[in-house]
C-alpha cells in the first residue's frame, strides 16, 4: 500500500446524469489498482436508492458502490446527508444515517441552518481523510446553479474546503457541450474557477479523433485542459442509482426463456434489487406500468417504494392492481419486496401520517397481513435462511413499518421472522438484495423454467467490472496530468 499522501480529487458536473458517479467509481478502483487506499465521499445525495451500513445507518447506494470499488466497507461518513423524495416537492432528510424529518424543498433550502449542515458534512469528510488516501469526492447536479450558491454544501464550497483537485464532467451525448462547459466555468467566482483543474468529456459516440478540434477550442475558451474524452460504453456493468436509467430498461428484443416485469411505481426505491436478474442471459427484465405487459409476464415483482400508500393508489388508478391480481389468480409467480410486500397484504395503516393524509388503505389482499407505518426506520444488513426452501443469503433492510407474520418467508440470523410465504410462487419480504443471491434466483426461476443456469457469482462479476471500468477510463484520461494535480 502506497503511503504518499495525495490531495483529494473531486468530480463535479455541468448537470445531472453526466456520469459523475460512474467516473467517481472508476477513479476509486484506479487508485486501488495503483496501490493507494481510497474512499468515496458525497456531502449530499438525492436518491431513492439507498443502502444500510454495518452499523445500521443509511447512505446513498452510489457511495456504497464506490466503496465496493475501493475494496472497503461503506461508512455513513461517505454520505452524511441523503435526501429521499416522497413526492415532487418533499423529501425525507437522512442526516448521518438517520431520519431527521420530512421537509419541502423550500424548507430545506430556506429554513435549515446551512452552516450547521456543512459542519456535519465536514466532520464526515475529515474522518474519512484521516483514514483513507485519497478521498474521491462527487458533486451533485450542476455547479453553476447561481440561485443556489449561497445554499451550497455539496459542490464548490466542498471543493474549496477539501482543497480538492476538481474536474468538470460534461455529457457530450446530451448535446450543447460547449455552452454547458464554458458557461459552467465562466459563471464561477475566480477562487472556484481556479479550483477546476481540467475537463472530462463523457459518453462520446463515434470517432474520438473527430473531436480533436473541439478539445482545442474548449481549452482556448475556458483556459482549462481537456484531460480526457471517455467513450460511451454498454458492455461494462456498474450499479447506478439514478432512476433515469430505467428508460433504457424497457422491453428488449431477442430470444429469452423467462419474462420478468417489475411494476414501475411512481416512488420506486432500490431498483438495484434487480440487477442480478439482468445478468441471467435467459431472463428478459423490464420495468412497466402497463397492464398489458403484466399480462405477458412469466413473473411479476412489486418493488420497494418510498411512499407505499401513494403507490398502492397508483397501481389501482393505472389498472396495474387488477392486472397483478389476474396474474396471481392464474397461479403465476408474484413476489414483493419491502413496500411491494406491504402492498400485497390486506391493509396498510398510517396512523401517524408518516407518508401523508391517508390513515388506512386496503392492499391487494393476497396476504392476510396488515402493515402499520411508524416513525423511525429499520436499517440493517442481514443474513437469512428461507423457511420453505433450502437456501440462504444476504441482504439489507431499510423500511418504516411493521408487518406481523405467522408464515414467514425467511428467518434472519438473529431469529426474527421476515416477510410472508403463501406458496412457492407467492411470497414477500422486507429484504433488499434478496435477488442478489443464487439460491433465491434459482428458486424463482424453477417455478417457470427448470432448464436455466443461475450460477452467477454476482460479487465476482461486479468486482471484475470495476477493473474493466477503471481500465476503460484510464485508457482515455491523462492520468499523468491527474496525478500531478494531486501532489501535496
């Protein structure tokens, strides 16, 4: 392990979904490959995809993935503030891994003590910096939302505090790359502009040599070097957290043995629960809110939700509830995870109005269970054994609500009962990541097609793809220049 101290490196963007999380993960693995002991950091994340740390705290899934790329366990300090949207204007604030109440956007930005939040962010960063080298920091959204600069705790204010060598990422696939890069840099105050050490053009399609003149022009316009042009890739698998990627997960052409439809909820959380299913060549997985797609499915899965009651109402209003019940009556496999499990019960109660104004709502009525939502949250990693099938696995829980069960799907290592088992084709569980386990994958696919090989080592595949991603980015980035900017 190298002991030479490096400055932190930070990746900021011209906007959202430009590839910051993936580039960050790539550099996490690059530094690990080069003999360093890196760790990821993002001051504030907004996502419905989250993960439980070993000490039962909640962080954004992206930082858990980046920690995995670093070869270390995730810590709450890697993401001190997580915002989990409950509707278009309100989000649950998770501070240092624990819920700190629901706030509207105006309340969060206008009425919270920004300096207090920034102090908490800095505490997390300082702890990581004392343990790891270098810290690989991710910004959020655009760095040039001038109306929010005085509220910033995640972008350039963080870059200056950390004295990070900062790189601006732009997505050329979106178009307008010259205006977005030039405007993003030129709008910055001089001190923040000086912190930008280079530009990375991401998601390039076609012949990179055709962009040689474009690189030169960007460098002349901004005074910053273009340190790399990273081509678009489709053959490298890295878990992502932005729901925008679901647009590419609709019905795919090709010969598949098993068609799995995941109900596309308005407040769907943790869609990474289904990544391993996509790694099975014979499986066609799609997300849909169309009853006609459910009618064609071999297996239907109702996923987690950040607002279970609202999404239960959504299933009914779209006709999805009726389609799911018809699928169940036809004795086809139906499974629910977390909020999806709650929806499969008889009733969902919210006496404290944790999710909204509705006090109680009937569920799908498939299980004779009732769920009561409550303040606080169960957040933990877990090991489980299935009760009606030989097999076990690992996963994690993140949920607000209690569901009594007398027919559990699984028993946890601590003896607690989880979920509800109706039969081999119908069960629900609170365990996220349940489908990351070969025993469970084989179990559900056996219900529709026995001749499928499910022997996929998901952890090994992810690890190999971190190396593949790192090699891909390294090939297209001037790493010699990057390392020079990290010299203390």
